[in-house]
C-alpha cells in the first residue's frame, strides 16, 4: 500500500479523508463496505461521488431496487464483460437482477471491501440467499446460495460509466444443482 492509500473501517476512512458528509441522507440505507481503501490524494468531492455511486449500485444488487441502479449508472453505461444474451446498457443489470431474484428471492449482497483509486472503484461482493424460486425450468428447494463477485467500476460525473465484473458462476450453478461438483 502506498503512502497515499488508507485502509480502515468505512466510517473511519470517510472521517479521516474529510468526507464524513458522505454518510448523509443521500446514502441512508445503502450497503456499507466492511473495509474501505481509498487514495486520499483524491479530492473529497470526487471520493464522495465515487463511493456513493458504487454503494448505490451495490445496494441495487443487495435489494433489487431499480431506482438505485438508475441513480448509480450513467445513461450510456457500458458493461465491458457483457455475458452472452444480456442487453448492453442499464437494461442489462436490471434484467439480470430480476432473473437471479426469481431464483433467489432473498438474495443479499455484502460489500466485503471497496477500493477507490483514480476514477476506479473495485468492489469485492459476497452474495447469499436461498434457492427457493425458479431458475429456468428448475424449482429450488431452499438450497443455500453463497458466492462471490468482483466488480471494477469506472466513475465519470458521479455515475458508473463502465463495469468489468467476474462472478463465481460455477459455484452459483453448483449450488442451484444445475452443475455437479
């Protein structure tokens, strides 16, 4: 870690970086990273905007609230690791969330760590829930779902303009019972 980086709890990192106001009304109820690592050479307003955009998007994955995704993503949002069959742009993650939540209605997403540097935010996400819905033609039986993902967001004008992501889809499919171990 360079001398410009700071790693600590979310609240402590924001206070030490002079962005305590990022915990105001705009972000009440959003997921909070367990660990926040920031480049403290970033201007406070930029840091605040980037963390807010990432927390809104990660909260969308936590609760499925499309308004959060729309607030977090730029109008011309680009998914740089677009899965086959998923629409490009904002419509892609909205449809993906609905599809996954049909299978795992109680899906929740914790942000284990968030790293902010330059115009990028990296989020290490941990998804949990139970397969009690339907995934295509398969009906869940309450199986535990527990997998991770990592996203790299490029933030522009306070919104996520691009996203590169990698999910542990093999584990997810095994837990759904669609792929054997």
